[in-house]
């Protein structure tokens, strides 16, 4: 290894500590920004600045870990962090995107074992450097100059997480071995390789692979898992761990089946008494708190349990009417719609990561008179067909509206053509984003009141309520059946 990449831990800590609070431009001793002046985008510019300008390494493109620290090969990972968009997020910062680790290297991996694989070689010993991606929208190269460095940590995976990583890696390797065994010509194999990125998605716990072949696929740590790792630096809190570890998604299903047998048909009042959950919580928060207790936890949110947080499980309530029909559409998350127009590839987009990078634990209950009755659970993940047919349709539609200045505010009318009026006396109106009538995944305001003071979102000069991504309640009913 080049001598410029050999350090003591004390040297690394001294060099990186001196950068905390400074911007990437301020620590760019080798003038990398100036070198790339005029270019809109330079892949990995933040990592290059840490590696070359801060640590003084000579640039190279080897697949080996980046540096040698006290005789230990160590992978340097420079990661952009964003402030959480959800007010009740347990995190100080979240990773902006999944964290790329190394190329899948299809011809190589089929002959590897985990302990000696390129994948584990990169992960065994890591140095994470965090910077604040201090912009609500994607920036060009110039924008990186103002991003401050937040901190760093040396990191090694726990034995439990190593087992999950090994399990995930074996799924990928064995899937490719299966393709090589069943298809003997290279042309036939290459026709099958694109299956890798979506057929395993429902089984992989901590990683995914992207992009799709024929683009060179890479192993990535899921955004949810990378965020749990980074939070160990920022908050230094400890997530609660379950007594029974979750080693695969079907472990969750088995537990849910047992809990459904035990609690199905009981009212929330009965469950509150049995599990000692505060019945004064609103229905949705009560449902999640009760589920945590059912799993043996003591916190209030599912994502305060490490086992769920790191594998990206999102809890969603599904209220039903007394006849079993859906009570309401499902509000999913608050997106940055302008940022969508700056995303060049759908499979690298924020909305794709939300749908493809998470599993959802649906908590189903029924409103019967004055009571709320627990019905059961359904763990779901969205397959590639749904994502490409429905989520991409919405992404494309929104991008077209904003980019081509087609976005407008439309007044809502009754069947007779007269304009509908709010209780306040103002006209009912909304932007012409994808609607429930034509999209299973649609965009709609999430505020309870439509007064002008609540219209805090402005796009193309038009003021509107904050706009959320929603899921059609009829499709949710299809899922739970």
C-alpha cells in the first residue's frame, strides 16, 4: 500500500477532528473544487476531499479498503446527512441515501466465500465521516462547498449484524450461482442478471443491490440501516433490543400470527388494560404502542427498537369501518417534490427508496360503534411491478408538471359546476398533482385546515398546503386480504 495511506489512529483522529464544523471548501487543501470548476457534478467529491485534501492520500481506484490504520485495513466512507423530515423521528440526522459499498463483481462473487469476499473485506473495519447535506434539494458541485463536516467514527459490526450481512450476501451470491448453473451461455446469463436487483428485495435485511444490470450493480447498505449506524455517533443512545432477535422477515410474520390469535377481536380498551398502554393516546399512536408491547418492547415507537429500525420496518395503521371497508386513504410521507425534478434516475430517487427500501407492518383495526377492535397484522413490501406501474407513474407526472410549468391551482367544483366553499368562506382549491381518481399513489395536502397561513409550500410561485404522498385505501384493502 502507498505510504500516503498508512496512518496511526491518533493521526487520523487529529486530522479529522480539526475539520469538524468546517465546510468542505474550507478543508479542500488540494483545490479539488477548483480542479473540477465548470462541471455540474463530480461523483464522490466529498469523499475525495476527505481522502485527498484532509488525509493526504494519493488518489487511486483499487477495490481494496482505502487506508491502513494501526496495521488494520480500513474502509473510508464519507456520507451526507440530512435533518429528519418527520417531527417525531428518533434521529438527530438521517443518511441522505443508501450507502454504496462495493461492486457486486458478478464473475468474481460466484467463486467467493463470505469471510474472504470483497464485500466483507470492505465492511470489516470502517471509518465513517459525516457531513451535513445542508440543502432541501439536490445541489450541483458548487453547492457542496458550503456543506459542513459533522464528525466521524471508527466502526465495526456486531456479531449479530455480521450474521445478517453474511446471510444477505449469501442470498446474492447463491442467486447468481443459480443463474450460472441454469444458463450456460454468457448472453443468456446477462439476460437474467437484471432480476438480481428486485427478486431478492423482499428477503434482504440490511443491504440491496443497485443499479440494475447492464449497469454495474453495487452492494449498498440500506438507508435505514446506515442511519442506525450513524445515530450511534450523533445521539449515542441505545435502541431497545428484543429478547428474541429477528433474523429474517418471516420471524416477524410468525410473531404476528401468534399475536393475532391472542388479541384479535379485543377492544383497544381491553388491550390497554392487559398491556398497560395509555388509552388516552390517539388511536394510531395507541395502536403502535400496543404493538411494541406485544413484541416485548417498552418504548412507544416501533422504530425505537433496533431490530425494526435497522431493517427498515415502518408501522402503518389501517382503520376499517364496521363493515370491513377501508376508512381512509393511507398518508405515507412528506416528500420534497421540487427535488424530484433534479433526480435523473427513478431507481435512485427518494420515492423509489421509500417504497423499495422498506417493509411495512400494517396494524389493522375496526371501528365498531364507540369501540375500536383489533383485527390483526399484515407485513407487506411493494414488488417491482407495483413500483414501476404506480410509483414511477406518479414520479413522472409530478416531474412533468413542475419542470414544464404545467402546475396550477384548481378550484374544486360540485357536480352542478358551482365552486365548493370551505367553512371559512374561502374557495376550495388544490394543485393539479396526481389525484386518487387516476393514481393508486397520489399527492394530496396533509393539513387539517386550508387557510392561507397554512400554505407554507411554494412551487413555481404557487403557494399551497404541504403535500404528502398517499396510498389508495382500496389498494390497501387488496393488500390486507
